[in-house]
């Protein structure tokens, strides 16, 4: 029995170690009283950022060398063609979860993203903010967004994380997840309209991409093996745990059979 408990504990530790990605919390509400620092270096609450509008939320970091920029660029393309009025029909908020990023970085990222759009987009319609008093982590946890800090050999910090567009109702209820970095305009529009009514919808695009890390020495992106390796190790431990249970049962049955034969 002791060996079974030890193996099961090991299995649970692998599950905890590989907890990355999105743990969907449809129907839950985010804390609207969280405070952030916006692109103008002003303190603002999440409630003020949302302004009573259905909101599209992304969690990124502005120095990201992986999927953050492609995700935001795709959003810029989609929102450029969306036949809804930003700041009136909906709001967009991009929150940095990196603990050391600044309002200046948020402003620079916002400027680049809005400049890439094919039409004039209201600056108040898409806000870029950084956390204050751990607010970004609290918000990430409230929507089930998990990430992991990774310090590279050159001392730079990267984060392993997924990409998702999360729809919130005006009162902060999580109504839909759109996973990945490429979204269809119809899906985004429906997410906004459903969020406006507080209607919880099914997740769109179950495939969740993960951030690649940048290797400055080789000047290339490298795949983060933690996710794949973790899944493989977890599967091995689980199979081994099942094998132990079955072996124990067979051993007990064999012993009982021997006793009966005697």
C-alpha cells in the first residue's frame, strides 16, 4: 500500500508541475475592483476600464518574443473590420502579466498595434495596462490563465504561456474563451454580442498554442519542451500506477488460489 501512495503522490506532483494553459472558468466573475496602471501612467480599476461594456480581454506581456505580438496583430486585423463601435459597443483590454513591465512599455505597444490597423481606432476602445499590487496575477488566476516564468541562460526572462481572447460581460462574468492567436471576425462579434447579454457560450478552437522561447545565441525560436515532456511523464506515471494496482491484484489472487489448493 505504501508504494501505491508514493507513486500516486508522484503522479500528483507531475500534474501540478505541468499546470499550464487555460483552466476555463465560464460563468465565474472577475474582481472588478482590481487596480492597474494604464498606458498614461494613471491608476485605474478594472471596472473603470470596462466602463459597463462587454469586454474582450487578453493576457500578454509587452516584451514577449513569442506569440503575444502575432496574437495582438491578428486582433488588430479583426477589430479593424468589425462592424461594431469600439468604446461604445465593447471595450478591449490587454493586460501585461509580467511583474516588471511599465506604463511606458504599455504605451509603446499600444501605439504600434493601433498604427497597424487599417482604420482609425478609438484609443479609449483598446486599453493597454500593467499590474499593480499583483493585480495581473490575480486577474489571470480568476480567468484560469496559467503561465510560468523562465529565466534564460543570458539572464533574460521569458514566460511560457498560452494565447486566448476572453469575453467578459459588463458585470465581469466570463462568457467565452477563444483560444489561439487567429480568430474569425464572426466569432469575435458573436462573443461581444453574447457577452453584452451575459450569455455564456462554448469555447471556440480547443487547440491552445504555447509561447516559444527565443534563443539569442542561435538567433532562433525554440520549442518549449516542458509541456510535451510533462504530458509524457504524467502518462508514464499513470500507466505505471495502473500496472502496480493490477499486479497487486494478480499477486493477491495468486496467493488466494495457492491457499485454496492447499
